[in-house]
C-alpha cells in the first residue's frame, strides 16, 4: 500500500512538472536575466558560482519555443555606481529621487567585455534582448520597469503582442534582477515561475530570504528542479 501510494505520488509529481513548466508551449517564454560576464566569477560584480547556471539554462533554451533575455547596460558614470558618489562605498544604500538605491561597483558598462553575455550561453536562441539601466539617473533591476516602478522597458508590450502569458525566469541574481522581474511580471498578470537551480543570489543583508518570501506571497512558483 505504501509503495503504491509512493508511486502515485511520483506520478502526480511528474504530471505537475509537465503541466507547470511547458517550455515548448507557444504562450510560454523563458526569460534569461543578466547572464553577463560582470555577474560571473572574475567580473566586476561577480555573483558566487554565477557561471554554474549556464548549463541548466542552455538545456532549457534547447526545449523552449520562446526565449527572451535581459542585459544590464549602463553608461559610464551611472548613478548606481558607488564611484559616482563621494564618500560612498559599494553595497551602501543612498536615497535617490525614486527611493532607496543600493550602490554597486562599476559594472556592465555599455560595449565592454563585462557587459557581454557569458561566452558559453546559447545567445543565438534569444528572440528579443531587453537592455536596461541605460538612463544615467535611474537604475533598473526589473525586466519590466526601472527602479522608479513607472518607467517601462517595453517588454510587457512585446510579450502581450506575442500572446505570451506564462514566464519561466532564470539568471542573475535571484534576489535582485530575477526577483524584481518576477514580482513585476506577477503584478502585470503573468503566470510566473522562477527556476531556482538556474539562478544564483547576491544575498545582501538577508535579501535572498526576503525576496523568496515576497515571491511566494505574490503567487510566484519557485521550482526546485530544471524543467525541460
Ligand atoms: Zn546594473
């Protein structure tokens, strides 16, 4: 009886996996967030083990009908860089005109190697690349809105036009650009899942736990496996 129940449980789990994450569906897109050199080991704002997610992401790309990517893309002297604020160090926070902003090391400067996608990433599959953070006075974590939560990137219009209503998110970093994108997507009405094994976090002052709670509270599914 126990074995029977365990088998049924496993079958249900497999069904759930297939139902929840059908990357081959026309209404579903894989959203690859900021898998760029500066966020990988050796980069200017390296996320620990950031490059270890590239294999699983490529595996998902291979089975996906729709693939969209974001690219952090800052001008020199961007206002989110600590180097632009006297007496401030990276990872300190300041008050900007749109709210609290964490300051970062200079990173992902337009046209530099650090801003390029990691060389192992299957970039040829990207159907759309959303560049964000190109306005000097405002940062942009989310793929949908800049950090004032008002300025749009255009991604929502693109996805709606293509009748895509379900998103699977992967990339860097779990607790910043992935989480902000997932939360905005959920608030815009998309069905959202974050593939946790294909993300890595910065985890600054408890940011990872806070964002996991926020995403759970917003109905975002946190997958602990890599769908294909
Ligand atoms: Zn940035």
